[in-house]
């Protein structure tokens, strides 16, 4: 028998379990309902919702299994939490990790196991929704997908209390997720957010938690984006000469997967060398091109990148043939946390264009767009030609 390795982030994982305050609590109907439904749907003898603690595997729900917990060192779920993928063992007697496991060689004589990892409020894998059968069995891809979907339901239930707390008091919940050295007060000061803007952030965050099964993970992404936004205000910009041709190619390489998946044709005319902060301009160009890819439902998406110049400015253009934007939103689309579709169809935090605006303005320029719904959009931004390297 091979004991499951201890995850590298074990301390964080155990902290996540502690935050849930779920160990040694009573069975609850909301979890048992999932187990019963899973058992009936996938036609297995036993379904468990497990939490893998420091030294034991404990069951929050158990249908078809009399034992309340087992030692961690003989647990199957201890192996399942090592990956985000479902651990699927069609025949335990043919798997060297489990063939001499006492749960296999003795009662209950497990022969088939499939465990879908469950995540806690800070994305740590804390346990599983698992299937057990007492004869070998190969699950179909459709059955594995069903297990994954039911696992998402169990994951949501595990995090319900945290979600409710966040909806009741968003400030306190966000404070838990922020770095210990960063307070909301400090963050607001860095961002120069008004109370109204901060309340809008709370609303967006709460909506993410309410609507998404992976709410906590999305919340961390939202906060990371917010902190990146704040750094634009507090960092001293290093200005250097930048070949915009090379910069754009570097950005496209980062977006290679998205470009290939949607088969996007990108045309770039010869671009100039400018003086700017490389990291910030790269971020602005990345955000604009990523949006042009994401908000495009054409069979053949096209993005054209070009420029003009005046005596005082470089004027860059990024044009697409995507879904377009109603021009009635031209004064709102660059606002922090603003999302036109409220995240219903297109994922995002509502910070991409506001970050672009802040970057461009820090370079003495401005950003705007022209668009027609269903025809595409063209974003323009100016970079001051009088900037000098430092």
C-alpha cells in the first residue's frame, strides 16, 4: 500500500478546513440529499462526502457506509485531493497504491473508487465527493461528467456559510482574503476610491459569490486585479524606449491559446518605437487585444493593429469585427468595476478597461473608442511623444 503524499500546501489546506468549522458536526440533510441523489443517479452502493483532516478522513455525509471516519493513511480521498482531476480507480486490486489497502483486502472490500475533489473558500482541496462500489467497474465519460457536476453542487454547499457571511458583510469577508499587511482602508486610500465606488466593488464581489460555484476563487482573482490596479497609482514608472512591434508580438504569444482556439486573424502594420513604461503599456495592449478576442462571436475573428502620429502624440488603433458596444456606454465603459453584461456571458472583473485608462493617462495620453453593435469596435489611445527615458 502506498500512502498518499502530503500536499505542499498542507498548512493552508488545514487552515481552510478550520475556517469552515465543519469537522465533527452532525450530518445535514443538504449534504445527505446530494449523496442520495448521486447514489441513485450513478447506481453505486456507497457515496461519501469526505473531509481529509490532518490524521483522519471524516465523512460529512455517508450513504451506504456505516463508518464515520477512517485513518488518513489508508484513505483513498487522501490521494484524490492531490489533484483537481477526478481520481478514478476502476479496479482497486490492480492498482499498486490500493491493492493491499485494508479497506480493499478486508471489509468493506472496496473494488471501485471515484473521488471528485472539493474546494474550500480559498480554493484549497479539502475533501471529496466519492463513489464506492464493491465490484470492479469502468465509469463512462458521461458518468464522470455527472460526478463532476454533482461535486460542484457539494462544493457550493460546503461554502454556503462563507458565501452567506460575505453577502451579509462584504467588507469583513474581503478583509480575510486580502494579504495580512493590506487593509481595506489602505487599499481605498491607494485607489482613491469613493465610498460609492467601494460599495460598487462590494456589489460586484457579492454577485460573483452568489452566482458562481467557484466564488471564492473568483473573489481572489478580483482582489488580485484590484491590487494590480492600485499599483499603477503607487509605482514610479520607469520609462524606456520600446519597439511596439516586439511588444505586440510578446503580447500575442501570451494570448496564443485564445488566438488559436478562436482562429483569430491578426494584422499588424509596422509600428513605431516609443518611450513608455514597458510593463504598463504591455498590460494595456494585452487587455485591449484580449477583449477584442473575447467579445467576438464571428466565425472568422479579425483584429487590425495600426497607428498614426501627430507632432505631439503617437495614436494607436486596435480594431475588431466583434459584437460591438452601444455608444450610449461610452462614458461608463472605462469606470472601475463596470461590466456591461454583468458577467452573465463573458467572464471578467470589470477592471481591464479602467486599468487601460489609468495607464494611458499616466503616459500623458487618452483612450476612447468607436463602435457599432454587431459590427465591431475600434479602440484608440494616445501616448505622448515628449516622454523621455529615465
